């Protein structure tokens, strides 16, 4: 029975929620089959094949990919003197 995985086991294997595994597109991609009236099961070989094809390792990513930086807020109080009180 080790060749058949439940929704919970697949979710733990991928590190995602069970509801994502139950989605129609995931069931199609993983070639799910129905057991009884409500049971969803997956063959281990189909899950492992999907995982192999859709896993990106650290060595697969190019090293020269630019990293997005957050824009810093400018300090308007000192630079533009907008918040200073008028002296009388």
C-alpha cells in the first residue's frame, strides 16, 4: 500500500495545503483516482515524476539574476522643510 498516497501525504510531501492538492488542475497533473465515493488517491510514481519535472534546484538558476530592491522613502521633513513651523 506504499505505492498509493492520500491527499494529506501528498500535501506533506510538497509542503503545501491539502486544499491545493484537491484542486482540479493538481488532480489532473498528478493523475489522481477516486477510491469509494469521496477518497482521492495518487500513485507514488506519478507524484515523484511530477516533483522531478517541476523542481528547480539552486544550481539551475542563473547567477546573474538581478534582485529587486525596495524603494526607500525620502525624508521630507528636513530636506524640503515642509513641516517646520514659521517663526514670528
